[in-house]
């Protein structure tokens, strides 16, 4: 397998994507919109390699953003940012638990009531959802199965976290149990089949919005039967930061054994292969959905977005498998879009965030963005410059609040309390003080990351990704103190920003 390379944005290509400012008038007919959101799909470690149909049908037919990021590398906070267009410090979803505000009563009465499907519904869109919504959705403490979030006409949501078999759905508020039959229950296939039925049954007088969220490639990485033997010789990529010690990084990355044990290497290689296998069914989903929209003569009037909630790592800095870290492999996500006004085969360098999806979708629908409370901005101009004015942001925030158990892990008692997601070799992927905020500067001239930790060390990490795209060296002790102070002040402003102040470019 070819080793993945670092992509360094050039000034000219960045400006060409960012400064397209011409305007024209669009057709009065509202465009349809499809959002395909995968679960834990990386882009830095080859996560798009199995997706040949998707790259051809969406990326080659439209725009591929090579600098797309999540503002937080964890499922529920990230998905909440997708739905609301807000940073986590504004929608207040901290982690994947109800106590962390994931699908809680507070979330439902506040940010969810202002999520973008609500506005689409007001614009007379027929809305459809199928797949994973939020990690605590449908559980008793998260509103139970009968609760259907506002804005959705058709609702086929997974109760809880990703599964492929033996799960429960809320179908328009009614419980539906599923077992282990591939033909009837494999969730990725069920999602696409129900979206096709929705397209058959829709009213042609109204535009449609479809959001499908398959479980892949999230654990337990259960492939469809026809794909179980694929990629038999594939291993996780061994370049860059793979199996490197995190000696100059925050304490959580200083604790893994290095080099990794053979058992850990075998485990992460198996996970890597199975993740790719599950993605082949997602690739089929994309093909079926695009072909169906084409067959009803709506493809030329439909925007199709493909992205993920966060990235993933498999052995980087000796961490076996997970996300939750500030590094490129966890915060970069795939993003491809096709649709009206988008020229094919575009590769765009301008940075785009998952908080930009909601305002972009609302922009397409015709909603006046000045009336919507979002931290993100529409990137329609970067894809289709004749449709909107727009400017690219030169810097943005990434934030995360760590989780830990109040008592020591029974398998790793010597590590003490406050850690979580520990593997048999006592490598823990998260902790209470794995809490950080970063300002990422990506303006065509600088490619920098500055991060502060809320821990006993007040640890700081700084990376120059132009010269060190794998973030191997923390250069905090080498950087001009004036630059550190400037980055610190910028971070402070971003951590308290709301709405327009989150989009400032200076």
C-alpha cells in the first residue's frame, strides 16, 4: 500500500480558491440536498482509498476539499456541531454521555431546536434521516425512542452508538428491532434502501433534504459478507508518526510503551482492514443513491455532500486505535461536494470546518444566514463562485474536553483514576485532563498549530506543519515568544467567540 503523503497548501492555490467573489442570480427552483456523514472516517491514513465510486461520483464530479477539519474529534460533540453550525463551547455538548449533554433535555430544548433541519422544514423541504444520529439518542435518559427531533418528516434513527446488526431503530418515533440477517438488517444497506423508498414516495412539488449516517467505519467494524475477504494483505501505514514515541507531547502521549507490542500491532492492523471492508458498503450506498437521484431526473439540481464526523488513528504516536487527539489524523476529515454550479474535478485548498456545513446547506436552501445563530460560514462561494460572495477564514479553533473514569481501570490499576478507553497493554486513549484548545492558522503563508492543555502542567504544543506535517516535533521552546503570545491571545478570543466573532479574519 502506498504511504500517505502530507499535503501542504500553496499560497497561489489557496488564494485562487478563497478569493472568488463574483455574483450572479440562481434559478428560482430550490435545489435538493443530500448529506452523507460517515462515522470515524479518517482522510490522512488512507480512509478514502476504498471509496472509488464515491470519489468518482462526488469528488470527480465536483469539489474535493483537502483542508477540511472537525472542530472537535469526538462523535457526539462533532455531530452536534454539524447540526447547529456552532463550536462546542456554544452548543455545550462536551462528550458522548447524557451528562456531557449528548442528546440531553438541555440539548433538545436549546441547540437542537435551532438546528438546520428546522429551517429546511420551514423552507418547505421534505426531510429524511436514516442512521446514527447522536450517541445517546433514543435511550431513556436521552428522550426515549418516541422522541423525534424537530424538522424531520421521515425519521429512521439508530438508538445509541454504531452497530451493524442487532440494533434498535426509532422509525418516526416507534420502536423497530433488528437482528442479524444480512438481507434484512445490515444497517448500511438498510439506510440506503429506505432513502431510495423516500425518493420514490416524495412529493415532486417540494425539494428534498436527505441525511444518511451509516455506522462505518466505526467499531465493531462488521463488514458485509461479500467484503469479508477484501484487503487481506493491507496493514495500517507505517510512515510518519506511526509507532513513534510522544516524548515532547502532553502526558497522555508520553505514557504508551514504545515500541508497541506485537499484540497491539496485530490488533490495529486487523481494525484497519475491517474499517476498509465496512467502507465498501458505504461506497455502494453512494452509488445507489446518486444513481437513484439521476433516474428521477434530479441529479443536476441536487447538491451531494460526503464527509465524516472526525478522523481516526491506528498506531500514531503508539496509540493503538481511537480519535480524541489534536493531531491531523484525528481532526482532518474527508469532504467532497457535487451540485449545481460546481465545476468538476476541483481540488480546493481553503480550510473548511464541520461547523460550515449547516450554513452552507441553509445558504443553498435560500435561508437568510443573518437570521441564523451559527459560528460557521457558508463555503458555497468556494465551490460555486458565481452563486455567492465569500471569503476564506485564515484560522480557526479546535477544542476538546477529556473524559475519565473516577476509579482506576481494573486492568491497569497502577495508572490510577481519571483515565478511560484503556487497552490491554494499559495504553489509555483519554483522560479528564486530556482537555485542550488549539488555534490552527492556515492562510497560505503559515501552517501552524498552537494548543494549550487544561492540566497540571498547563502544557503547550506548537507545530509548524509546513516543515513538519506529521507533527513529530513540538517547537514551543524554539518559537519567538512574541508569536506564542499572539497565538495565545487569538486562542482566548476564539474560546469565547459567538457567531460573527467566530468568523473574524484578523
